[in-house]
């Protein structure tokens, strides 16, 4: 049965099996591949999106539990924090392979929105759920601090 | 004015430049510039009267036949400009990258090399990914050698194209070539203020003969504009918007999705299966039994049962509902604990001598002090953030695949064998790779997609879940090593014995092979740079029971761990400073030839003349890293510094790590200092990123990484049990220094990994007096270091 989701400010009609995680609805049903699959068990953060502003692991979030929620993905995240994060990410060439970076940017944007001047401890806490096998962690720290100065 | 807006210099008829059928090639810049191109020919020169560049009509020149390219066999391969460079009428420069982009920024670095010699305007450069084809030469993106293999020939290609553009301008102006010169996309001359843009000259230049290498002048390093410069990445601006296509992102019209239940054991089989519940899962379309894998493993798929569905989630749910009785195969008895004990026993016995200097036996007998140590390192998984994924489309005669592969040529050849068709009927284009680390050198997952696509007659994407990736990998080899040394009464090392036991990678390709190869031993064992007058390196055999493969820096990981840990153990036994003693072991600056002492040493495929083992460079990075860390400074209680230095992939890396270890074994890493000498560097940003990433990769493995098997099956399954380092554990202070060098380029992606584990072990010893010889130091479950009884010597 089709339900309507609010994704990046647009209404999207989705006809997926009950319980299908948001991740696969985004990627396979809607063709929005910016949100990545990394583990399927909320351990790596590659699938991080915002649900009503809060960083959320799309791989374990049933899409049919999101009726009425505002879903934001890497393709649609905007605003001062997101702009600053993207600017700092580009200036510092943060990504290497880039695969985890949608999730990193979504997590970092939420952090910066809640905490305009995060210190190392706050960054570690907010970002430790997002794995990066290229190990861009030091670059991410530098870029979040730089982004904080841009907001 | 009517202009064509696509490649004037004919692009190779590749999927290379401008294959519109590729679902992910970036044509956006081309489209943009193409639109603006109608207006760019009027170039106003600041401060001058308005100069309008004339529109060159290439047909107005009576030219002899250009003849064949004389650049097809320069050092490194074919440097014919048309293979690499396309220039649009409006000046857009499209450079073809034949190596796979997996985060090492090879798109950017290859473009820097070509664009520099071409004297292109960087803002007009676009890169496209080449399909797998022999015309590009080696495309196997591993071994940290994209720059090394291609630096020269891509410079030649760029310089040849520049010369042709200059020649075209000279022809137009009727001036001698030496009165014309190129800069940033424009050719000017010494006679007047006129300029001609590359886009305007491209068609005429493309009709001229390609110059011979002897007639091409490469720029001097002082003239470089993009090489050795901090050029921003060409991929990052897209990544931050979630754009760009990884293997798992490929979408084709009518595509279906598959996941596969594979036998838990290598060469295990499907005994029987019942798919009734699977077929009842909404969205599941069918199941398919895949052919059983038979030894040797090669790049075969592992067999099992594929579930084909309308979407990935339905396929995952369908697989969950499969009822399969697995039949044991020849590796059913593989148990990591038992196997470790067997390997350790082998390591204690004399092995096959692989390098020998002097008389180690006599020197050990005569030594004042004898020191022995045993080291153990487990299997590891590469676990790139993007698990393997491939999409295949079969039209009844031809196969096309898009996949995150490091080597599209071997993928194509393996596909041809697996499907029994001519490889000319197969096209393979690499997507972006969401990390690789050696896993994506093996195209088993592409073969799976092709077999299923042929069966179902629709485009198929095979997705590996993380569990699949962790359980069914090509694992880094497990190893046991024995080290023994003799010291004289002054503590000087007089005898060095190193014995290495591990199942070789060749066992994946020939299951009768159990002897470590010269290539693996040449990664840190037979090329040991120490000056001890008596030195012997031995190997012991071990049979493979999992698929053994490459993982970032390969055998260097366990060899550097043993050699550099043992060096610090000897320093301790001699009562000397770790760093001073390490430099003494290395000895004076000189060039080594392991072959002179009986080693079959390959030097990563390079000659020792061009890439010597230079202990002077090794010493230099060690001293630099020590200086950066302020070696010898007073440290807080339970802090320690450790150093390790290692040459691999023709580059030199020294790492100093500071640790703080709580009484309970809780570990912090306050600082890491790395000095790297990689010869000529294309982009210092890339080098720093690889040093940070490669070091953390090594630290992650050292602290947490272990793949173990029980009853032939891998025990770990996902990030909770296969643990990797997280943000909060990353060092707060991480400094990198690149040694300025005009030596030929060495590797960068792998060399930072080997020194990480021994530097960490040496730092922990310095902080606590506990010597860690078994990897990993913490493991998947623990919170603290597993500290063995304290050393009393």
C-alpha cells in the first residue's frame, strides 16, 4: 500500500513492503543513491539522514514509521550549518573515497546546528557512530572546527 | 557560426572519453562549457586594444598524412595524446583516467600530470573513467603504483599534445615553432601580441603528426605548475552533494537486485535448499543455484543460492527465508586456534633459507646475549565502506558490467572465462570505488552478477551485505614469526635470524602451494635493511584454508610488525635508546642488494638502479619523525614513545607514536608523527591524506582486527564483531612531513600502514614495560589492552 513521505520538502509516494527500511526506499524505490549502505545494523553511519532534524540511521528505520516526519537526505540538506560543512569539506579535501561522507556530512551538520562551537570531545561524541575506513577522521575534525568559524 | 561541441581530437572510441551510455560519467562540465563555448573566442586582453582571436579553419591547410603515432611504446606504455586527451572546440580538456578512483585521488593526480605538461588551464579540465581495455596498458590499481607506472608516459602524452598545439599555431602564424609557446591553454608568439586558444587550435593540431619522444621537451621540475602542487580534488565537490556513482549506485532500466547465500566454508557446497518461503516474500522474483566453487579458488564466485528480487531489501529478506543445508568441503576442519599453534611450531623449526649473510649459527653460539621473540598476526578483512557490488547487463550476445573493481582488465578476462565468450563481447567500466584496500582487485562479485544476469535476462545488481563482505573475503594472511638475535658484550647486534610462516597468496591460485613466495618475503623480510654481519631470513610453509588476498601493504604488515618490534626488543636488551639502536641496526647510508645474499628479490617490479634500497633515506625519515615528536623529551607517567621505520612500495616511512596507558590498560594515542619520503610527489594533499589514512588503517588492525575461523567458517560478521577504529579513538595530534625529493615517484597508498603497528607496540612497551607480540592488542570485545606479563630483563 502506497504511503506518502516528506523527503527534502517534497511529497513522495512510496509503495514498498511494510517494514522496508528507509535506506532501501530512498535508494531502490526513489533512486536517491546519495544515502549509502554500509552495514545494515546501525553500526557505521553511512546511511545517516535527518528525521525531523535528528541524525537517524536509515538502514534500521522502517519507512512506514515515518508518516508525517520530515526526512532530509544529503541531496537536500541545506542551511547555514550544511553550507558551512560543505564549504569546509571542500576546502580541506576531507573525503578520500567519499563513500561514508554523505553520512559524515549529515552527522556533522546536525552537530553544528545544535552546537555552534564543538570541541574535540563534542566532535568525538557526535561523530563516533560514523565509520570511515579511509580514516578521514583528523580531516573531519579540522573541517568541523573550520565550519564552526564560518557559520 | 556553427561549431561541433564534442571532441575535435578524436577521443578513443572508448567508454573512455564521453561515452554517453555510461550512467555516471560526468558530462555536466562539458555541457556547461559547451553552451558557453559560442562566446569564448573573443578574448579581450586587459590593457590592450581589443584583440579578437580568429577562428581557425583546419580544412584550409594542406597537410601530409599524419602517419602512425611514434609514442605507442614509451616507458610505461602508450603515450599517444589521443588516448588520454580530448580538447573541445571551446577549450574544454577531457583527460581519461585508466586507473580506478578509490579515494587515493587518482583522478586528480593523473589529471595533474597530463595537464601540467599540456599547459592546460586547470579550470577547463574534466576527467573521465576509462573502461577496461589493453590499449591503456596496466589498469590494475593496486601496489601503490598508478603514479610510478604512469608519471613518465602521461607527461610525454601531455607534452606531445602541447607541442602539436604549438605547431598548429606556428603553422597558422607562419612562424617557426620556436617562436611560439604555450601557457595555460593559450599559445602566444614572440612576434606580436596575438594568442590562439587550445580549443581553436585543437582540430588543426589533431591532424598533425604526433612527435617522436626525442623531439619532445618535458618541463623541468621548476616549470611545473600542477605537479607537486596542492590542487583541490576533482571528486570532492560532487561527493559533498551525494553525487557520483559508486558500484552500489549503478541503476539500469529494468534492473533487478540480487543477494546471495554463500557456503560458510571455502569450497563448502549447497547440500539441499528449500526456497518456498523465499518465493513468498513480497518482491522476490526467483532463486538461482550458482555453480559450486572448486579448488583452486581463483576469482570464482563461491557458489550458493542467489535470491533475485525487485529491490535489495526484498532480496535480503528472501535470503533470510531460505532454508539451506550446507555440505562440508575440504576446509571444514579449519580452526584458527589449532592452526595458530601449528604455525607457531613451524616457526620454531629451521625453515627454508631465503637470504643469508655470514654465519648466523656460529654468531649466535658466540653471542654474549641471545634474544628470541615470537610474533603472531591474524587474518584481516579489507572491509571497504562500500561492500563489493556489481551490475551486469546481458543482451543475449554481449555483456556490459559496471562495478567497483580495481582491475577492469582482469575482470573482463575472468568474465570471458566464466561465461565462455570472447572478451571482445564484454565491456567493463569501473565506477568510483567506495574504498577497496585490495578487496576489489578480485572480481568474484562481478562474475556473480554476470551469471545471474544471463540467467534472468535483465540487468542485475548484486549487492554484498556487510556480513557477506566480512565472511567471504580474500583475507590478509595469518602469520607466525620467530626472531632470534645475538648481541655482543657492547649490545651490538652480531646475528639476526628471522623466520616467517604464513599461507601464501598463491594458495588462492594453486591450492597445492603452501610455501611463502619471494614477493611476499620481499615485503619486509628478505629486504630487511639491517647491517648485522650475520643475517638469515627463513620461511616455513603453511596451507591456506581461506581465500588469501592482498590487503593494503600486504605482507609488509606482519613483517614490519616483527622486525620493527624486535629491533626495539634488542634495544631494550642492550639497554639502549630505541631510536639510536634502530639507526645503529640500519647502519651507515648505503645501497643494499638482497640478491647478493641469495634472496630472490623483486623490488616491487622496479630496478634497484632506479629505485635502490637506500638506507640513507631510511635513516633520514627515522630521524625526521623522531625530531617531529621531540624524541627524548620528558613524558608524563605511563606515556611512551615508539618508533618504527619501513621501506615498502619503493617509499620510506617512519612513524612515531605517543601512547598513554592507564593502570587498567586503557589506551589513548595523544600524538602521531610521520615522515615520508615517496620521491617525487604529485600532490602533497594526497600524500598527507594517505599517510593519515594508512596509519589509522594500520592502527585499527593492530588494536582490533582479527578474522578467525571455526569449523572452516569465518566467525566475525559485521562491525560489532569485526571492529574498526572510530573517530573518538583517532589521535588528536597527527603531523605529517613529506621529505622533499627529486627521486622518481614511489608508492603512497600503502607505505604508511606497515610502521603503525610496531610503532604502537614499541610505544606501549615504553609506557608500561609490557611487550605485545600478538595482534590485535585489544580485539573486538575489549576496552583495554591485553597486557601480557611484564618483561623483567
